[in-house]
């Protein structure tokens, strides 16, 4: 049976992998052009697949030192992106093909948008990495 930290890291790897595959599907499969904020979110999510995957294999919960700065920054950018979509009056623009308030691919009657999916993914990765770190053996260090 896998250790608790390894399980959490494995689940975080799965979330990051699905988010990465989803973003590639939206751009390569559906031909949607990512806005600038989407690119920043991708830059922060893509390396998490490898970092978390290796940490899960090696059962290294201390990877939180690497994961949390990336996932927390990604959470902040995704949250800002969601705010721009919910309140276009904020007036932020950032993209190649229009403002970041554009909703290119609404799902579930507009409840889910690409930035909201990104926000959920970053929050899940952050929570799972933090829980893995908290469940580690005291001898594992920071």
C-alpha cells in the first residue's frame, strides 16, 4: 500500500497531467488561441507534471518546496483571470485575440470556463501537495 504522501503526490500528478492534456486539447484539438494569462498558467502547470511525478515515484513529500510556489502563483493568476471573466468592467486585457474576459469554450451552460478549470486544477494541486507534505515522516525534513 502506498504511503500517504506518495498517494497525495500521485493524485496531484494526475490532476496536473489532466490539466496539461486539457490545455493541449483546447489549443491543438479545438484550435483555440490561448490568451496571455493562459500562457502563464501553462508555464506554471506543465513542469508540475514532471516534478510531481518524480516526487511520487521517489516518495518525496519535501517536493512541496518546489511545487507550492508554482501552484500558488498559478492559483493567483487563474483567480485573477476568473475575476476578469466575471467582472469585465475591471478592464484587463492581455491576449492575442481579445481581452481575457472572453469566454471561448463555455461548458455546463457557462459554469465552467477554461480559467475556472485552471483555477480548480491549481487549487487541487496545491492542496494535495500541502497534504502530502503534512503527512510526511518527521525525518523527511522541511
